[in-house]
C-alpha cells in the first residue's frame, strides 16, 4: 500500500510547477518584451545675453555761465515808393542824363529794388513792362521804410538804341545821265545814356571809312552829316555800323535815274 503523504506531496509539487510555467510562457512561444517608456523631448532654451554694463553718468553741477543761443537775423522790411502829386519819370539809369523809359503814375506804389550809392535814385519795376526796370529820383517819390536796407547797385551800361541813315534826294533824276552825282547824307545815333560809341561808315561801292569813336555825355539822338558821290544810275546805299557798346546797323538808300 502506497504512502498517502508522499502522494499528496508529489501532487502539490506538480501544481506549483504548472503555475510557474503558466506565468513565464507567452501565447507565441517567446518571452514577451517589456515596453520601455520614451524620454520626453528636451526643450531648448536660447542662451540669454548678459545685460550691458551700467555706466554711472555723473551729475553735473549747475553753472552760472549762460548757454549761448543762435543769433536770429531779422528780415528787413520791404521798402516801397509812391508817386505823389504827379507822374514821376522813370529813367534807364540813375541820373538825369539817362533816357526816360517809363513812369511811375501818380498814386501808384511799388517796391524799391535797389538804390545808387548816394541813395538819390531808386530802381523799381517798370510799370507797363514787368520784366524791365527803371530808376526814379528819390526826391520825387514818397519812401516808406528804411531805404538804407535796400541793396546798392551801379549804373547800367548805356546802349545805342537806334541808328538811322537818310540819303537825299531818295530818287534823283540825273540830267543827261552825267555822273558823278552828289547825294546828301544825314545819319543819327541814339543812346539811352552817357556812352562811348564806336562806329564805321561804308558805301555800296566797297569803300569804308576808318573806325570812329564818339563820346556822348547824355542820352539823346545825335546827328551827323556826310555826302556820297555816286558814279552811275541805279540803287546806292550808305551804311553806319555801330560796334560798341553794342552792335547795331543803319542804312539809307537812294535810286538814281537818268533824265533828259
């Protein structure tokens, strides 16, 4: 007869072994892996620059010396002139020797643009030609403002404004067609102020007189006389060429015909 205690021990041992195998064996015939948790990603923090060093600014003690300020230049007031009582002549330059180019009408007011060094003449804008200027005598107008604040200008250079030539007779009939025949010549040079004028006379036959110089002490129309002996019928001319202070030419013509 078997020992019941040994049989019971054997049965208990078998049960323990069976339970141990059931815990260690997976359904696919291998060891089940154990999941390893992943580490969370690291957050990158940019490096922080160190703050700039603090500089101690010394506090300056108040000074008794005043701080200079920029100088302010005052704008000069406008100076005006007004014609009172009558129209005022306006001349090419600052003297009575210059030609009258216009006027400042009675009661009209305009700006003073310049003055001569003595302050006796004032340049203004021409009343009827805005791009032109002319000069009025200071004593003939009423001045409002400080005339000394107006810039000083020199007198303008005088010019030849016209050259005229006339031959007489303009249509001569020469008896018997006898030549030479003498024509009378008159010519005029007009200047708008004191000027030194250089000019030359010339003829249609090619002859030219030497260059001449004439000093004019004031404005005006100045007359000259000459003559011209023509040698044939037909048209003839006498010419005056001004070369200084500006270029200008005048020519006169005459047509001679033969008579009985």
